[in-house]
C-alpha cells in the first residue's frame, strides 16, 4: 500500500511541476513563446531578460509554489507521523523538478528547476531552504549571474545538510533529496557552465533576442 502512495505523490509531483508558468505568463504579457528567445528555457532568468522583471517575479512565485505545493500534498498523503514522511516529500519535489525541466505539456521543453526545487526545500525543511534562498539573492547581487546564484545556492543545500544530519539528527532523506536535486540542476546548467568558461554568459539586465 505504501508503494502505491509513493507512486501517487511522484505522479502528482511530476504533473504539477510540469505546469509551464513561464510559457503561460510570457504569452499573456508579451504574446511570445519564451522558448524561442534567449536560452530557450521557461524559468525566471529567461522570462525576466525577455519579458521583463514583473513577469519574471510572477513566474518565480508560481514556480516556487509548485515545489511547495507538491511537498505539502505528499505530507498530507503520507501520514505526518510516518518515518517515510520526508522521503515522500523529497520524492514529490524531485518529481516536480523533473516535470519543470521536462514538461509533458510542452514537448519536454522547460526550465532548469531551481525555483521548484527551492520551493520544495522551503516546504520540506524550511531552515535549509531559507538559508539557500538567502544565499541565492546574495550571490545574484554580487555576481549578476542567475546561473551562478542558482548553482551555488542549490549546492549549498548539501553542505548545510551534512553537518545537521550529525548535529541535530536531520532526517537523512533531506540530505539525499538535496544531493539528487543539486545533481539534476547542475546537469541542466551544463550550457551555462560552458558559457561562463567562455565568458559569454549573460548577466542581469542583458536582453535576449533569438535562442542561443
């Protein structure tokens, strides 16, 4: 029975995460297909530089909401007192992140999953999520690179979780969830890493026209 509930939360996670808010908001505000511009992704960075800060902020909130919602749903489906609670929440958020990156609704062309992962982390274990979110904005302010802020902040979730596992008995599922999410997001940023090395990565404020 428990396996069936896990399959259900993963299923819900993927299909909620796959909702293409970046594509929807960009079409409503500017009448464009965001996938034809800049990086071709549907997340906050490409929406902001292509459609504007307001659209980017809306997408940011909605995408964070996707991750948070699936975590809450998983907690409600799997009894909150169950030892598998955090495993279910982590599985739902990873499924949502995968759905955001490869959404079935848009022929598997999505974003990089950062906002969804961060929203899920906030809802699953808020102290780690809040710390990572704070670091994201600090790094973004200093470097002006969405990609660098994203990779640093999600990677930090691992390094914060490791000592907490030993110091305060943080559930090991949180660490596993952090590792899985970080590896997925770093994989989705491989083109950004290449552009950073080549000195071609766009900073905040640099407009995007056609797809890179």
